[in-house]
C-alpha cells in the first residue's frame, strides 16, 4: 500500500511539473513583464486556474526554426528563448545553411568515435557537431586557408581568410554558440575543460573525397576562448616554380642556386607569405632518385613523393634541433628545415651547410638583407654566415586583379612621385572594380613579389666586417638585386595587381 501511494505521488509531481512547464512557456510566449509573469504563473498553478488551463482547448505546438524549442504559436516577432527572428524573411542564414547541410558529407577521422562521444549527449551537442562540420565544409568549399572563431561578449564571430583577406561568415544562433568551441576542441583532442591557457592541436577531415589536415590553436581572451584553424590541404597540387610569380631573371637565379652541391638557401618573409610553398617547389625540381632528400617541418604541410618528411613533436622531444641532428645521421644530400627559430637550430643547419649538405630553410624577416642581421642577432658568427649562405629569397603575396572587371586605377601624381614612378605611366595601372565572378572584391587569387640576394665576394667581406643592414642593402642593389617593390611595380604596370594593393603589402625602400 505504501509503495502504491509513493508511485501515485511521483506521478502527480511529474505531471504537475510538466504542467508548470507548459504554463511557463505559454506565459513567456506572451512576453509579460516579470511581476505579471509570476503572478500569472501562480494563478494558473492554482486548482481553478489549472482546470481552466487544461480544459481551454486542444494544445497545438510549433518549433522555433532556430533553437527548435516548442512554442504555442509562431505569430510573434522573436522566439522568447533564443531571441531569433520568427519572420521567414529575417531567418538566420547560418540556420539555412545548417538545415541544408548533409552532416555525413564531412567526417572527422578518428575523433567522432572517441573524443566527441565523451561529450554529454544532448540536442545541443548534436547541433554543435553539425554546425562545426558545416563551418569546416563551407571553408573548404570557398578555398579558405584559415578560420577564426572569436567571441566578442555578444556573439561568436566567424571569419574565413581567403586570398590573404579575412571575410565575415554568418553568425550562429545563440543556443549553439557556446557549444561550438568545446566541440572543435574535442575534435582536435584538446582538453575541453581547460579554458585558461593556450593549447595547440590538430584534426584530419575527409570532405568531397579529399583528405585535409587542420591545425587548431586556442587562446584565452576576456570574452572566452578564441580559436584559429589553419587549413592544410595535403592533396593540393604543388605549384611549379614557374607558376609562383617570379620573373625570368629571379627564377633563373633561384634555379641556379639549387644546382649547388652544398650551402644554405633561405626563404624569408612574414607568416603566410608563401615561404614554405617556394621551398617545396624548389624540392620538386631536384632529382629525388639520385639524392637523399629529408625535411623536418612543423607541420608537414604537403606530402612530397620520394622525400622523407619528419614532423616535429615536442611531446616526443622531436624539435627542429633534435630532428636535424637525427637527419644528419641518415646520410642526407639535401635537407629542408621548416624554420630557423633559435641559435641551436641555426648552428646545426649552418655547420651542415659547411660540411657538404644543401640546406633549405625559412626565416621571419622583412627582406633578404635582414636575414643576415637576424642570424647575427641570434648569435651566429658573421664568418659562418658568409661562408655558408648561397642565396636569400624574400617574398610577399599580393592579390591579383580580377581579369573580368578591370578598370583604370588612376593613382594621384603625388603617389607616383612618392614611389618614383614616371607620370607618363599613370594610365597603365589597373584595378578590379568588383563583379559576381570575384565576389565583388575586385581580386581573384594571389601571386608573389620577390627579391633574391645572391652572395658575392663583396657582400661576404661586408658581412665579415659586421656591416649594417642598410649598407648591405645598398651593396646588394649595386650588385644587381631588384627589390620586391620593383618586382611588384613591374606586375602593376602589366595590370596584374593594383598599385594600392602593392603599396599595402610590400614595403617601399
């Protein structure tokens, strides 16, 4: 008898709580003020109000197209829960894309069965997984190189980097915004609970019969975690040197250095300037059958046939320095070091270049000459630099004009005089106006602007004497080096790039 009474009480309480939930939803849907809201709730919870409430009419519910929570009617301006517009014309475009996205078209290899399944199962989890996949798929469809997810205190801002420029993506609805970043972290095998320190991870996705690696980096901010994703398309066709944008003179000089039996060739420029692509292109023209070619990279961005590629792994104590030491015991002919970051790596690479190996590497410097002073700054003796370095390639990426909407750029006379460009060439400068084919940006794709510093006896003597960067630059130009800006002006006069784009991307000397 006691058990029967307990069961009845539980059923009554359960039914009562369910009814209170209906009442709460109906009153919220009317948008009543707080006090009136609670007064109404208490009244309707009373016996008389409850009877009237249940016997009023057949209950018919609708779902909010944004958060999918139940509503009595869609005849209201916004959803009381997620505040999304219920006007079909104002529907969040993120939701439109999400509704039409096939979740099975993109697969995060090895993660969905492990990290993602450890997340608490809920409608929010399922929606966030689909939303993350849709964001990744859209970025891959648009050819983006980076994805940025940035909380700003009000919403989660999503931007794609395409052709070097960031472009805003649609904003996700409020109810899944907070779950997107934890879902991304789970996919990248990062600690979802840790939000106070930066973390790095990676994931691999299969989309459109293509495998793509994605680097994931998180940083704590005052509004939450910011996440940056770098898309590394492993199956992307590598550019041939002739397609990088080098003019004939620079291309011939660069190829000539690749025939050297030993020494060091450096590629310099800021992050995202195409240094690694240039080094990969250089490796592809070297006979990998007759040479033992090895690389140490962070990470391995593209897989090269016939080349042994080693990714660094700090957890396993595989760094640029330790990996390079290991490579030198593997009888290599040609070595590519992804980046020289410290004195130890630079020391090993330079001594390898002096003892019969051809070394390729990259440095973060503004131009070719400053690579020399950068090596001095980290502690390399000048005589080692002058004795090992063969050539230094500096580069930047600039956006190409859209060929379908070219118009005259018409720069001012003051601008032309500032950059020492003859006024009679004013009409040769073109720019993209913007059309449907270029997304109304005026740009389609990117090309490189280059300068190459070839070492000679005069420069080596100046390096040994610790000459300044300005003095070295002047000597390099006297020796025939064309600067990146000069190379860019040549492309601008050909109508390939606009003068405004060039001056915003390349420093004028």
